[in-house]
C-alpha cells in the first residue's frame, strides 16, 4: 500500500514540475472510470448472474450487444475502443501482425506501431489528466506522457492495491485529479480460452469480475464525487472444433510468402508481387467449406480491413479466413474468438454504463465498438479526433 501510494505521489509531483499547467479550465469536467473485461461475452452478466453488473446497469444503460471490430481479437479491439478507428485504419491488424513495408513483425514494446490518437492523447491536448491500471498497450501508447498516471498490474498488485490507487487518485486535489481512469481484467478471457465459455471456471471468473465491479462502485460512492462508470469487453468467446484443425495449404510456399497465423485467419504476404495471382487461383480452386480465400481487394467491405481500408498494408495479399468452428492453429484452447462478429453472435462484447451522465434504465440495440472513443471524448468535453464513429451512441445514452 505505502509503495503504491509513494509511486502515485512521485508521478503526480513529476507531472506538476514538468508541465507547469493550470487546471481551472478542467474542473467542471466529469469523472469517468472505464473498465474493460477481456472476453466477457455480451451475455455473460445474465448467463452467470453477475448481480452487481445487472443491478448497476439496470439503473443506467445496457446494450443488447456491442459489435467488435474485425478481427474480433484483443489488441485490435482494445485499440479501436480508445481511438474510434477500425483495425484496418489503425494498422493494429491483429494480436500479432507483419508489416511488409518495414519487413518487421509487431513488437508490443515499441510505440511506433501505435500511430493513431488515443483517448489519453486527446485528453492531454485539452490538459485533462488521466490514469491507467493495466489497460492493454496503454503503457506503451502513453510512454513519456506526464499527464497520465500509471500503475501496471503485476503479481505484486492485487485488486485491493488497485482500489487503493483509484481512491488515492480520486481524493487528490481537484487540479491534480484524473478525470479518466482506465482499468482491465483478463480473467474471463483466460479461463474461456482454456476451458470454453460454458465452463464453471468461466462462471467463477465472471463472478470475480462482478465482485470487483461491486467494490469499485462502492468505493466511488463512498468518495462522493460524481463519477460515471463504463464497463465493456473487447469480444466474446465460443467453443471451437479442436479435433479437426485446418492445416495451412501446401500451396502457400514459405519461400515465397510471409505467413501470419492468427488462428481464425491467416495473413499471407508475397515476397514478390508476381507470386500472388497464381497462388491465389490455386488456393481458390482447392477452397473448402472450412475456410474462405480472399485477395486483399475483395475482403468483405463491412470488415473495414482490406482494400482501401487497409491503410497500413498489414492485412496481407492473400487472406485465409476460417469458418466457425474451425481454426488454423492446433495450439488454440477449447474456446476462441476472432471470427466475423456479424455472423457469429458469440463474438459479441458487453457494454454497460451508469452514473450521473447517463440516462436511466434503458436497453439499447447493438452498436459498433468504434463508437466508444466518441462517447468518452464527448463526456470529457474534449476536441474529438477524426474517427470512424457516427456519434449515435453518445446521442442515445447521454443526458
């Protein structure tokens, strides 16, 4: 506890010394706690009777389903949530991906990959302080930013420690207090991959997350600030066919192509453009019901992943897309995600929100997760960066 408080104090002092900012212009902004629970499928709260989430969202807003961006995997979708951009537009094309321009593979420790403006950077431009506890890639994205307080969860930091940090931040003097705190829980995703979404281990993980939400909400109420809480997930989870894994077709010659296997899809990059069409035709002639073969230019437009939407060229020249319940990776667990969220309902993510900024007791239809950045920016009264949202979520659920 003392170690964490000292760490927060050091960050705060460093921020004040290095910026010299005044804070009178932000004192009227609301406070938002933004919580992501990895792999917490859209129906888990009801399925596993997450009593705190059900109770709290009943007094606020709950979506029937939030639609992840394609591919429905962790890293691209967490980035889409905080940038408002589809993975094809951010260039974060998967949990791992290849960049043909530099001929290098993504490294999560390198900030050069995260070139889109995130909510932390949007807030910083308006002199709004934010804080983070373990949100995926946030430490890399915000490296060097003095107005983002950081605590990275480790084996030494428990949920009690995280609650202490939230309390410490929200009890800071007004000018030093963060207006946005981002958190992350990975329990449901971890257990879902190993045991599948129907397992008791996933039910236990959902209960643990729900208990944490209850404790966070109780803490916020005890502090007495007008705090809004948003609970989301990045994607859902579904059982897959582990007994019949799809082998990478022999037509894909690794002497001619770089292959990035994402389990539910395979991105294939030609080392020479002349290799593409013959291999594509060969693959297409042998296409099976268990996967589809695409050129970059004819990927489904509603994925915003290929063609003109592939802004960074990281989707591949040829893309193999597994058809549920098949997968290309024999190391995958019992449960998986990554499939087309428009076709596989179980890819759907959660969205719930409550607090003074939100309408009370409403259930909304499904929407795309790129709307969330716009919502956060609107709530914090920030200058919204260019994004893929239509603003419908903000208009529908805010008072």
